[in-house]
């Protein structure tokens, strides 16, 4: 092992042309890997403690004085019974004491399950997980630059790809099955395409409340029965329960109620757009999102106290010159990091959006946009970082090669989340003495360097660190070509994650539109 890891250093000293790549003799155990799911962030705080309290107070005031409209009858009954006040104007208003009571009942430290225990997600504290989402309506062709309609096959293939990307920890609908015309069949294919592609945790949504029962029938088949499903629900409902500003989405709320009854965790998703459907100031946009999600906390816990729910403050940014969404902006990165700080203030599991590119292709612009917001979200301790990879044109386009590139990008972001290990061994002067006082004068071959080479440092899978000379001699490999090659290799081998007999039974019962 030592000889193997020393090879790059020997090549540099001797002027040889050996590939500068460290190779492990065997895979590292999860607890030794330099990056992995669930590392704790929270070191970055864009808001001062005083600012967090001001946002909290403003959100409570908004709930007391403005409230929310358009809740379904069942939701009104549950929330009024819990202590909400229904005004003559039809708006529900929420006394501070009610919000505080429901926060006390809300679930904390929840686990989002995968079908494989390796993929369980611990949402306690500031543990960080990155995954997909976005529901793009187009797929980006990196060869032609064209945007074509997305299909059920694309969604299934994206799930298969994510299954083999270590730094992408969960899969939520990344594109819309536009080739499936019937809305129930679209919901079924969205759900089954994700489950067939990966055993990681899956997020899904339903286009109509009436579709929930049929989709739960499919879930019970995959789980091996309703009891097994309820014990470890491996799918969560991404639910846009509000239409900002401060208005419930009636059908989505009814869907949410059905999912709660069925034992499915819910993502309470508030997705206002600063300057359009939420206030233009970043702080005020956070206030509205927090107020709406606090109303969601009251809603969920008035129906089922302690039901697992994710505080999904997802405010987006507008380019105020045009009114168009700008998911790749610095303001978006700050919004998401600020929302993460509010999740932590309440001690609730939280999720928000990062990693969106406004760029139309996986180019330099996309790189800086995705890296900036992903790094800030992780450093702020966001539990669930949605839309982290693969998304272009402000969520209108999804790119397979960008997913693969994003795996490398997230590896670097997660390394930032892990931070600097300050231990007795790390600060020991013994190695310095050995090297400087009669030693070789460098650390390349020291036991400490070799030991930490794989556990302290992260190396890109397809990112290129060759010198210009090496790069030229290797034929000047391009990053996008490497991404295309790895994507094709994974998809050529990635199998369906459903047992063949069960797959046949599901296809007999439901109209499945992918191979």
C-alpha cells in the first residue's frame, strides 16, 4: 500500500510520466472516507443572532396579523380546533402561543429512509445531504446544445445514474415525464421510475389528491406490504402546500393530508420568488418563507402531532431587470444559507434549493453558480440540499453530464462542510522534527502523509489536475468528454433496482412507459 501511494511522488522527483493518481488497495469504510452523507455543517452564518430573532418575530407577527387564505375545509377545521382564528375575510391567523405549541410537538431528528440501509439520511442537527429535484421540462443535449422534451425514460435513467454517484445522496424528480399524457400515469411513472432506478431515498409529488391512493398501492407492493412501508417509508412527498404570498394551495393541501394519513414524510415547500411572489429584500423574503412554513408546521401537527415534516423554505431570486428567475445568483446562495440558519434556530429538519445554474450548458458559468450555492448551503448546515446537481436554465433544463460533473463538484463542497480537523495528531510536531532535523526535508513519503492521503483529501473523479505538459501528452482531454464517457459507462451497466418478478407484477398492474 505504501509503495502504491508513493508512486506519484516518485514520478515527480524522477521526472517520469507516471499518472499522478492515488489508487486505493481497497475501498475505505464509510467512517474513514473524507466525504460522506450527513457530515455536520453550520459553521457559516450569514445572519447574526439578533437578525435571526428579528426574522422570527416578524414571521410570528405576519402569521398573527396577515395570516393565510384558501385552506381546504378539512385543514381549516383541524387548525381552528388547534387554536387558529378564522376571520371574516376567510384568512386563518395564528396566535403566537399556537405556533410555539406546535413547534414543541413537531418532529425533530427524523430519518428519511432508503431501501438500502446504507442510504438512510439522518436529519438531526446540522447534518448535510445533497440530492436532486427541479422537475425540468427539457433535457440538455451537450453535443448539439438543443433542449428536447424530457421523458419517463429520462427520469428512470437519471435515477440509475444517481444511484452510482456517491456524493448525490437522494433522488427527487429531476424532470417531468412529458411523454406520459395521462396525469395519473405520469405520477405513477415518476414514482416508479425513481424507485426502479435507485434504492436511495426518493422524493415525489402528486398532480392530484385522487392519485395518492393508487400510488400508495404501488409503494406497498415495492415495500412488501403496508406494514413494512409504514415502518420505514422510503419516499417523501414534496408538497407545494402554499402559493406565495401567504395563500394555501388547496389541492396540494389535500394531497398532503392524504400522504400524512398514509405514513409518508412531507416536505413543506414554500417557493416564493423574491421581487415577484415574495418581497424583494432578501431578509423579508426569508420572513415570508418562514411564516408560510410555520403555518405548515401548525397544519401538519394539528392533524398528526409529531409527523415527520421538513421545513422547506425555498425562496428563489428574480433578476429584477427582467423578472426572470435567477437560481444561480449570489443572492440565491445567501437566501438558501439564511433559510438554513432559520431551520437550525427552530431545531427542525430543513430543506431548500441550491446548485441551480442559470447557464444553459455545463460550462464555466454553471460551475461557479452551482459551486457557490452548494458550498454555502452545506456550510450553513442545511439538512437537505435539493436541486444540487444537473439543473440548468433556472430549472427549465436537466443535463445528464452535468449530474456526473456535479458528483465531483459536491465532493469538493462536502469536503468544505467537513472542515479542518484540529487534533493532537494533526498538530503534532514529531513529524516536523523528523523531516526538518536530519530527515529528507519534505513530507512526500512520511507515514503521516500516506495515512492521510485518502482520509483527509478528496480527489475529483473526472476533474483534471494534470500539468500542461502531461495534459498535452495525454491528448488534451476535455472535461465534458470525460463526463460523457463516465455517464455512458454507468448507464450501460446500471441495472433496475426492482426484483424482476415484482417488476413484472407492477407492469401488469400499472402502465409503465420506460424500459
